[in-house]
């Protein structure tokens, strides 16, 4: 705050407090000089006269109490311009103290799980670790993957057994820690529009869709072997090291209609899972990974 505005606010604040005090003391004069007065203010109505009595003492004390409270408050807390108050309280300080407190309270809880492999959380009797993982998932991951981790268009389902990068607890942990970026090149300019449409038919045929144009499939097959197998494998089952999805299983990240698949092939895709190593501690990632792992391993 600029010196002008802090002076402005300080003057108004103190002015109001001292003004009220002066008014209170002035109206008390009757009480100081005599207990009660027979004098009237001069107002009469229907034979009823208004007496010029001072404020009752309890009322006066109450007002003085608020004045004292205001002054003490101004000394303790920030309020007068740039004066920080003798307690040196700020909202940042308070926030930092609360974080410190939370860390002190939860550190032992997390420490208990630090040495426990994520898979072991499933075997815990009361499932406390999994529940903590679930809460943290809701806070950090559900915006993209959904509250039940079942995913959405472009965001993979984490509750099934189909994995882009692999579903072991360690792989999941690696994904969360370092993030992932899928990289499916655009083939529109390589294949041309007719080639893209042929290829979409071929891709659909891999997961057993019937009623496709057999000639288109025959035309696209050699192209697939030349252009796509490096990532998706010669049988189309994908490569987890590259995050290249299995194209034979009817599970689609970007939709399984003919047009959606043609679009994917034409323009490419680059799904991005953000790295969480700077956002979450290792212990938290451990618990979240355990929760995600548990979703597709309920039977264990
Ligand atoms: C901003 C959105 C976003 C957030 C937040 C996010 N993810 Fe993801 N996640 C993605 C996307 C997109 C992918 C797919 C990446 C790709 O296409 O290669 C992904 C992929 C994954 C995968 C790999 C799935 C597989 O099949 O191999 C896992 C596991 C995962 N996320 C877990 C998490 C967890 C746990 C969190 C919370 C700590 C989280 N994600 C937060 C967007 C997000
Ligand atoms: C450089 C490796 C690479 C090559 C080459 C490649 N792909 Fe992909 N493809 C990927 C990756 C990685 C993804 C997942 C993209 C993502 O996660 O955002 C993908 C996704 C797809 C999808 C979407 C799958 C879904 O579940 O929605 C289709 C369809 C596809 N590729 C078809 C092809 C075809 C056809 C070719 C050859 C013309 C091809 N890809 C070549 C890496 C590749």
C-alpha cells in the first residue's frame, strides 16, 4: 500500500475511534456532575417529557469496552497502514504454520507406508492406505481420469486391465512421477485422404469389425506393415514401452467409430499425462499408485 493510502486509512480508523470516545465522554457529563437530572431536553409529547439523563453505566462501559478492544486489536494485528502489529501475524504465516502442523501430524502416517510396496496395500486389513490413496486420487487425478478412474475421451481408463504403458505398480508409479506423452504421428500427408480411409478400415478390421471394404483392407495392409508396426506391432497389439495402444481390443482412447479412427490417423494424437514429482511427495505417489493398482487387481 502506498504511504498516502496507509496514512489515509490510519487517520480515518483512529479518527473514528477517538471521535466516538469523545462523544461518549461528552454525553457522560450529567453522570459526572450529578447522579440524575430533572432537566429535560425540552421535548414533550402528550404530556410525556424526555429527560436529559446520561447513558446507563453498563451501556457506557460496553461502549468503552469496544474502544479498548479496537485499540488492542490495532496494536496486535496489521490494520494501521504498514504497521504489521506486534504479533507479526500474516495470513501467509498462518498458512505456513498450518502446513507445518499437517506435516508433523501426517509424516508418521506416511512414513509407515513409505517402505511398503504399493501392491501390499491390498493386503492391509483395514484398507487405510488404499483409502488415503483414493482421497488423494480424487484431489489430484479425478479432473482428468474421472472420480471412479474410468477415464474419458482422450483420458485413459485406469480401472481396467488395458494399459498404454503397463499396469504394474512400479510402472504406474513411474507414470505418475514423470508423466507421459503419447506420440502418434499424423499420416494425412503421407497416405493422402484415400489412403487414410483405407487405413481406417484396416484398423477396424484388426478388432474384428465385420462388413468392411475388403479391397480397402487389402490396399492398406502393406502400408500398415511399412508405417505402423514399429510402434503398434505387426499384429497391431501395441507396444507399452512407447505407449502405442493395442488396436485389436475394441478399447479406444480416442473413439472407435470409423470417422474418429480416420481422424486419429489423419492428424495424429499427443495425449499428455503431467508429471507429478514436483506436486506430490514420493510417499503420496506411492499411496496413489497403490490405489490405482488395486482398481484392476480387485481379485488379489
Ligand atoms: C491434466 C490431465 C491429467 C491429470 C491431472 C492426470 N492425468 Fe493421468 N493421464 C492423462 C492423459 C491424457 C494420459 C494418457 C497419456 C497418453 O495418451 O499417452 C494419462 C495417463 C495416465 C496413466 C497411464 C495409463 C496407461 O494406460 O498406461 C496413469 C497410470 C495415470 N495417467 C495416472 C494418473 C494419476 C494417478 C493421476 C493423479 C496423480 C493422474 N494420472 C493425473 C491425463 C491426466
Ligand atoms: C511413432 C510411433 C507410432 C507410429 C509409427 C504409429 N502410431 Fe498410432 N499411436 C501411437 C501412439 C503413441 C498412440 C497413442 C497416442 C496418445 O496416447 O495420445 C497411437 C494411437 C493410435 C490410434 C488411436 C487408438 C485409440 O485407442 O484411440 C490409432 C487408431 C493409431 N494409432 C493408428 C495408427 C496407424 C494406422 C499407424 C500407421 C499409419 C500408426 N498408428 C502409426 C504411436 C504410433
